[in-house]
């Protein structure tokens, strides 16, 4: 057995316009540090996984970014001929691995604050997955009624005693009222999209819940282009996690964000006493509060405003109200 | 007698940042049309004044812009070695003219909507100045309690009968309460900074109210650098207009703006039904009202905002609240 990482880098990111574009989605951008999100992800996991065991799966159109940004063995870069959501991506990934390998599936574009704690949770999860017929998922304790995430329901009284608790149910993104209920109950955790399992266990789940996909990826002799043409576009959550009864959750308390919008990024960055942030070359905030400027290399003056997010990338400029940046996908001009 | 135009282009413009800079103030920028403000001014006055009789006075540091933008006879470009406000500029200007010349003093950076009406008023004023021992000024009827302009007080009952009324008093920029009073009374007009007079009449006024300056410009044999070093820095309004008793006003009803701020420019431009304006290459306004974007060549998305002014010039960006742009002089980063 060895531990392998499978980093999902197929996202097409539309909420980080103007920085992200169809040709260069968020995972390939420097958003939370001087490294790109995928560089951060790969660097981080190597505290636990040998570099030769790190696999990246992504859309073939984005292979240039991966080759630019990562040192990765040729065989470990899995290129999808088309995007078909996470279930086919994971099937493709584990089809390259051995039955007794432990796989850590990681999104390529999330922020982790406390890397030591994160590695510790992954390590525990790998051990648990190695010794049990279980798929492990990491739950993040909500601190607000977020409607942008899926939720994992567990029994928190068990969680007080054990690191790993059986998952009662996966829930899709709730409305605000439901999200408030989830927040108050204490039994609901954010689904961070991280899964840890033995290859044989996941293959069994595919065989049971997505049998067509199982045959395509693990039995047919078709080439990958043909396989993807035939594969159903479905998420691992919907295709397997919501149906399997051997899912266990561990609470990840390491400071996590999916950095899913400019608002989410505003929450992460270090603000001044007026709640303002800027990464511009020169900035003046005059009579201005709770504003963020993402405009590297530019000179920006903001005057007499509150709760504004400004993003400048080359000749493209976004100016929007804080709290509305989920809507950025509707204003992007590519 | 001939009619000469003296265009004052010495302004240092700080309220049009980031477009205007110390090196290139507003008069040398394209603000209200495809021509620069000073090109507009010179073009316009030539309906009344021969091109060989158009004089421009400006800071020596800006001569490059004038030579780039205007076809002007070398002798008609008067370069000030340093900025000393409008009284020395006018003294310098008329020192180059004949005693019986009629001079029209014009700011170089104002907007005129109805050029025919404007030329008509200037022509009437030149005739009046030719036949009377009078300095003529043009008053603009206020349509709001503007605190950014000086005011001219007259007796409006006379104005109903005559084109030219004696000025009772010049008033400096008022506070808001006073500005409301001015607006209601009907006896107060905005001082557009346009003056029409015979050279001999103005020289007499200098001799009476600014005798030191009179001696410097009209009697001494010093070179212009020495003269400017010694000259008092004072406006023609404060130095002469407020003191002389032969000032007459004519009402100019031709659509005027000093375009003194981004707010003033917002008032002038043609907005869409939501009150938005943009000159950017591509613009999306989403759920946005009463915003203006001055960002030629850029791609701009504004989302969920109201009453914002955005200006982009190269790598410099200003984002400010409508109604506060008088304050831009305090945020500029040169």
C-alpha cells in the first residue's frame, strides 16, 4: 500500500473574473499567496505523499498551465478530453492505481490555513481508510449560514467521542432558512470535497452505484476519448456519496475556504483597521471602509465608499458590492 | 481696433486625476469631446476672432502641449516663467497688444453648449467694451446652489430691460446656505471667468488698483522672468474686479460648465435610462444606477452599485462616490 494524492483540477471557474477566464481558471492563479492555488495544493500534500505519487487530473486544454506550474511526472498528469464532473475524474484517476493504494482526493483550488493540522487529519484519514471498508470525507464546522456549500449530516454526540463518525446523509446547497437551521443544530458540516479511500473500496462503490461508469473505466478496452464521450456527467457526491452507507466523516479544524468568490477572498485577507485591503502598487483609501482592491501593479484611489470590491487584471476591471460577488459569473466579459 | 482673444491656459488642474496631472492639466485633455479643452476653446472663438489675433498664455512647462495641440503663431504664445494667478497673466497678455484693441479673456478649459449664442454674447460684449469705459463680464444663471463658483451680484430688474447691467459686487465662493440664498434671490450669477475690455481701460484699472503690477508690466524694462519673480500672485477678480466700479455684466445663456470635477462632467454626458454612462471599450452595468465610467479602451463591469464614478487612465484608477469629486485633489497619486 502507498498513499496517493489525486488532485482535481478540472474546474472552469467563472466567479473570479476578471482574473479567472475559461482559458485560465482559478486553480492556475495566484489568489491567496505568491503561488498558484494548485501549486499550494501540491506543495502542501507532499508533507504526506511522495511527489511521484501525486496525480493531477485536468482538462486537456489546461495542460500548458500544469506543465508551467508543477513539476509532475508525465504519467501522473491525467488529461480529460472533456469535462464530465468529478465521478468520471475519480474513476479515471483510480484506474491508474493499484487496488490497495490509499487515495486522497483533493480539490486544486482551496485555501488551508493550518497546514500541520490539515496533514494530521489527512494522515489519520488515510490510516482509517486503510483499516476499514470506508470512504472518509472531511467536514468543516460552519461559522455562518452558507448557502454556497453542500453539507454533511452526522450525529455530533458521536463526534464528541470519536474522530470518525458515520455520515447520515449528504445535503445539497441549502436555501438560507435551511442553512440557518444547519448552523444551529451542530450536526451539519460543510463538505470540503476531500475524500480518502482505498482504491478497491471506491471501485466497489462505482460497481454498485454507477455500474455503467464502472464498466467504461475499469473493464472496457476503449481509449480515454471514447470513454469520456460515453461517460455520464455526474458528481461523486451525487453519484456515490449520497448513496453509499460506508461514508465516515472527520472534523477538519484547520481553517478552510473554497475561496469561491471575491467575497470569500475578502474574508481571508488581512484588513487594516478600517476593514480595507489592497494589493495594488499604490493605494489611497480616503473616507473609505470595508473595501478590497485586488489590482497588482496598479495605482488605485478609493474615495468616500464602503463595501466595494475592485479587481483589475490588465485592461479588465470589476467593481462590485461586497456580498454580491456570487453574481460575478453574470458580468464577466471574456 | 481689432478684437483679440487671450486664452488663459495656466491652470494646474488637480481635480481630474487620474487623467489630469501636474504635467498635463485638464485644458490639454480630451474631456468633453474628441478635441482637447483648449482646442475647443481656440476653435470656438475663431468664429469671432482672426486666428492671428488669438493669444494663449500658459506656464512655460506646458508649451509642448500647446505646440502639439494648436496651430499658433510663435509671437502669440506667451509663456509664464511661473504661475502667478490671473492678474499677472492678463497684464502680460495685454502688454503685447495695442491700446485700442478689444480683448476677450477666456479660460481654456470650460464647456460651452451653444456656440452660436456664445459667440453672439461675446460679439455684443466686444461692441459694448469698444464704445464704453467698461469691463464686461459674463454671468451664468445658477440652476443649483453651487459652492464651487464665485458669484456676480447685479440688480435683476435692470437686467430685464438691458443686456448690460452694472455689477454691484463680486462675491467669492459661498457656503451652502449663502449659495441657496443667491439661487433664490435671482440677483446673483456665476462668474464664468470671461472678461471683455479695451486694453486702455484695463491698463487704467491696473494703474489704479494694482499699481506695482502696472509698473512692472507696462513701465519697467525688466525681462519677463524678473517681472514674474517680482509680481504679486493675485487673481484678476480679487485684484481688480471686486474693486473697480466700471464692471458690467451680460447674461450668458448658452449652456456653460467649468467642468470643474468628475461630478460636473457626469452632469454633461448623455446617460442611459438607468443614469449610467461609459466610454469604455466594453461595459456591463448589472443592477447598477447613476454610475459613470471614464475608461477609454478598457473593459469594465459594474455590479450592484449606485452613484459611483470610475476613472481609469493607464495603470491609475479612481473610484469615488458621486457628489464627492471636489475631493479628488486629495487622493491623487502622481
